[in-house]
């Protein structure tokens, strides 16, 4: 069976900071079930799930990065239950820390460039060993964005030169661009190829990947269209490379995100009785957080970053509650300190209507997916968005801005669709939809029918896993002809 290796910095349940972890933790499992052998490698962080695993060291070596000798080993997880082989790159001094990207104060690690380069080089050195060499290399986001250049233009990895490389953009806003003064950290390469690393006079991981990968995809078709048409500094590049660009919609792991078996919710789904499932989980939430009873409950789960629109949400909540709309909100997230303060301020002012959960917590997130009536996603842009898919699987109606992957997955209920669509992000767009929320909530028959409809939709990875496999096969054919 042909083999693909996914190279990434997150993989659920080992390490997850957002949607990248969900995707890399699920897609390979479904590829294995669809006739293509898939494996994953991520850095070995000092995180609980990773520490608990029994691992087998399969390779060890060192790389020389800017006069520093960095020792690393590749460890394979023995546990077979993930549905794919998972490897860790244990790179001493770089990743053996208790978090993925950020210090506890929320700031990024100062040695991000060294970390990413050492990870990419260690992995390529390991994959150059015949017995570990894959047929296809699949890289995810800018942290692995220099790999397409390295395999094609560095003699150190010449054995990987003819391997098709697919690059997936999970979030095009993060570029991994850094100063040319770091170039000594790169492996040997012919300087005449400098242009393939450069964008705007920097070494630009994302731009280099777009130039050098055999195929580039985003995680929804609409987001690819959007960035080709409008994406600040990289627009001309996307335009130039558009023939090899496509969008493949993310799926969800419906075995892990299963309301009938989810141990983290207050109450599990019995049979197909969503009415009881929703009311049991909502009652538990209302009780735990002492919310006003018998009101629609809108949840928000996400990073407090400009992208996700939590600032706009806060503004709209203030407007809604001060104009006496009877809605409750639970907001789970962390990030931007100003937004954190805003969310806490709202909760102080309206303690029985707004709950602020300033944290990252998978178990709390699952309780919200199960117990909220609606899930709010006012993103300014959204490559795919997974929350709306998880929400629907748990019978929670999404409220989404009509953008990116949200547009590909949620149509408006008044057009026979899945949820409520915010046509814009102005205060009046929110207020209009809050009124629709209260109306829908009162119309119990329509509400129950909608819950039934969305909870039966199929967003499994099967279809998209097959799309990726077709893509791999297309490029493998090019190698052999
Ligand atoms: P992102 O841009 O952050 O990757 P996605 O919608 O693609 O957004 O995926 C977000 C994932 O992260 C989902 O699994 C969501 O449940 C999870 N998540 C986001 N914020 C939190 C949080 N504060 N606590 C727990 N899970 C979270």
C-alpha cells in the first residue's frame, strides 16, 4: 500500500491548540480505512498525553544548525488505538516544554524560528532513511512550509526529491516569515534558488511552500477562492500559483465526536432522543453556572484573536442585554488580554446572563457543544471552522458569518439550511439574528425539527479523506510516467 506521512505541529489527542490538531488527528485514520497507509509525525512536547505513552525509539541522529549541534530521536507510539502510526521528533532543548506555541503569559516562544527549522530538518533526515521513506509527503501550515523547498533544492535530502509534496493551509494569516539573518540555520542549498525562499525580503515559510509544493490546498473551497481574490501581501502569489491550488473541506472524526459515547458531556445521547439529550445537558449547564432559566443559550468557543470576532460578539451582547433581549451567553476562550477583560466585564455586569470561561479546556468545550442551543461564530475570516460541525453533531444550531468555510457548511434556516447566517458583522446584523434566536426558541416544533435535521447530517472525514487520496494518486502517477 502506498504511504503518506503527515508532518505537523499538532495532532489530537497528543497535542492540540485548535483545528489543526483535530484535522491531523483524524484525517490519517480515515485514509488508512480508505486504502492509503497514513502516518503522522509531530514534535515531542512535554504534554501529559505524550508523557503517558510507551514509545519505541526508531532513529536517532543530530543536525548542525548555525554551529549548534542538535541531537534528536524519533520515537514511535506503541499504542495502536489511534488508527495510524504516530511518531514524535524528540529534539532536546526545543520542544520539551509544557505547551505547544506559547509561554504561560500568552507570548510566543522567542526561538520559534530555530524550533521550526530544527523540526523540519530532523524529520527530513529521518525520512531520508530508506525504510521510513514515504511515497507522499503532506505538510501542514507554515511551521512545515520550508519542507517543499528543502526536499527539492537541498542536496542533504536528495533522496526525497521526487516525492510529491502536498501543502495544506489551515490558516493563511500566519506566515512564518523571518529575517534573512537566520539563513545559516537552513540546510545546504544552491544560493541561486534564494528567490524560492523569499517574499518581501524575508524568508517566508508560507510563500515558499506555495511556490515549491506540488499542490496547495486550503481546508474549504470557498476560503481558497477568497484568498485568491483578496489576501493582502500574498495575493499575487496565490494568483500566480492558482492552477495547483484547490480547496478540500475538513470533516470531523465522528467516532470521537459522538454524543452517544462522549464521556466529557454531562449526559449521553440515548438512541436518537435529542430532545432529552439537549435538555439534560442544558439543564446541567444552567445549574452549574446559575444562569437565568428558560432562555435560549448561545455559546462561543474559540481563540480571542481578531479573526474570531469575540470583540464584536461582546459589543453585541451588551447591546442585546441592555435592550432587554432575553438570551444567555457562555463564552469559552482565551488570548487577547483586552478581549478577555471585555468578556469578564460583561459577566461581572450580567452574572446570570453571561458566563466567562477564560481558559482552554476540551472537556468544558464538549459540555458547551452538548448543552447550548446555539453556537456563535462571528469570524472575520474562517479557513473552514470546525466548531459549527461539532455543534451540529451535538444538535446545536450554528450562527455563522457568511464567510470562508462557514459559507460552505451552513446555509440559512429560512432557505432550508442548517443555521442562522449573519450577512455582515455590524451591530444590526447581530441584533437581527438575536431576535430570530428568540423567535425560533419559542417555536418549539421548528426548533426540534431543526435539531433533528442538523444532528443527522454527515460531516465524516470519509469523503474528504478520499479526495486527498485521489490527489496523492494523481501526483504519484506523474512520478511514474
Ligand atoms: P482554529 O482557527 O482555532 O483552529 P477551528 O474552528 O478550526 O479554529 O478549530 C477550533 C478547535 O479548537 C475546535 O476543536 C474547538 O472546540 C477547539 N477550541 C477552541 N478554543 C477552545 C477552548 N478555549 N477550549 C477548548 N477547546 C477549544
